[in-house]
C-alpha cells in the first residue's frame, strides 16, 4: 500500500511540474496565404528553438516552459520568406497555461486570446502605438521653423509615454511587461529614479543585459558630469600613431570634443556647426578634437574616408570598434559633445553643444 501511495505521489508531482508550461494553440488568419506543412518555431530570448511543428489544416500547437519574465517569438519558415523578413513573427509572454494565437503576416495583426498577461501586454502596446501615431500626425502638421512648438509637443508626448510606462510597471513588476515598459523610457530617467523603479521590480529586470548596460552608462555619465575631471583613453591618429586624450586635454586649451561615427547621420548633420566653430575659434586657446567611435568594420578606414569627404580638418583620435571612450564617459548615443576647460575639467556636455547652441556655448566659454 505504501508503495502504491508513493507511486501515486510521484506521478502527481511529475504532472504538477509538467503544468509549468505554456501551450500555444495557433491558427492561420483567414485572410492569409500560408503554405501547408510549413514549419513554425517557438523561439526563446537567446534565439534558442524551444519547440517546432508543421502547420496542418491551418493549425499548429507549440509547447515550452512557462516564464512570465521573458518573451518568446512564434516564427514561420518557408521558402518565400527571407531570413530578414519581419513578417510572420509574433511575440508573446509565455504565461503558464494555454493561449490561442491567430497567426498573421503582420505582427500587429496577430491576436492572442486566453492569457491575461498577453491581454495586458497588447493593451499597453496599443496605447503606446496610438500615442506615437498622434505625435507623428501633430509633428507633421507643424511648420518647419516651429522649433518651440515641436519641442513642446515632444516633451508632452514623452511625458504621456512615461506616465503610461510607469503605470504598466507598477501593475506588472514581476513579469515581462515591466521590462518592456521600462525600455520605453529608460534613457530619459535620472539614475536615482531608475534605481528606485528597479527596486520595486523583480530581479530579472535589473539583471537584464540591456538594463545593466544602460545603468553602467548612466553611472559613468554621472562620474564625468560637468565640473568633474577628464578621464583618459588611448587611440590612434589618422596616420596610425598612438595618441591619448591627455595629449590634448588639460594642456591649457579649451577643447571641444566630438564623439562621432562614419555611419551616423546625426553626426554628419553636426559637421557644419563644428566646422564653423573650428574656423572661427581654433587657435592657441581653443581646439576641436574628433573621436571616431563604434566603427562596424573594426578598423579606421571608414572614419578616414568620411573625414576626407566632409573636410574635417580638425584633430582626430580614431578608436575603431574600441568602446573604451564611450564606456568611460557614459555615452549611450552619438553624436555627443564635451567641452573641456583648460585645466581638463568638464565644462559642458550634451544638448548645449548641439546645433546652433554649440557656437554660442563655445563663444561664451572663450569670452567672445
């Protein structure tokens, strides 16, 4: 009797463990053309194939471990579909239990039913999408020279996006919605506020690789804020000689430093502004210094070519694909400008050195 009871206990335990899965019952949208016997895959966050099956009669079933802290993707694979094609992909939160998926070529047309988390995720994404559409419509109606109105509209939109995102995080601190919502606003959050939010979420949010990287960047940015001393790094001159930031910064000159990349459109858009500053102020008390970063080919050939094409005559440090400078200064996006004072302290950085503000900020520093 004891043996029978123990066996039943083990069977019950196994059955219980087996229930920690998500079952996706899929059907192809009625208006979609889909080859019979096409394989569909359930893909994890690290691109691991968790399950796969062939579509039969327009339906399929996929199973995998449930994990509300992440998101999976259902992906179709057939001859007419390119590996880079963004169609026939649907993302879902693998909530424990089963859900019904209406699979469509357009991700936004995919429909998931029978899952409370995915319902909430869908509603959040719809609200964010509506907000983005509203912003684009209003922005496109503004005159080209309506800079103040454009800035006010952007700030208003970001405020609404932050409100939506923080509300979603508060309601879903221990599932993937929190992580997804946080990524909408993480770059605009002060470090203290960001850490406060993370303290209310599951550890998986703070331990996410992207979140950890952004936190490290914000901490480095704070450590190199205005009034802080410069942090050195080493690179190459366009001719290939070894060079350091300290060869120029802290030597008694004001140094306007531009972190840029050859492939970066906004970086190229700033070149005329930098060129004007260079032509008007370069001399014994001031210099312009470019730092070419994030080159995708791993070397400096593209940087040198772009420098020649754009007539960038000022001094350059080439970094290839070495991220040391941007890591040390907490630079999460380029172009980023930093104005170093003659003693090497950071005088200004950020938006006051972008666009037309660049010339005014440099002129004021030089007393011109």
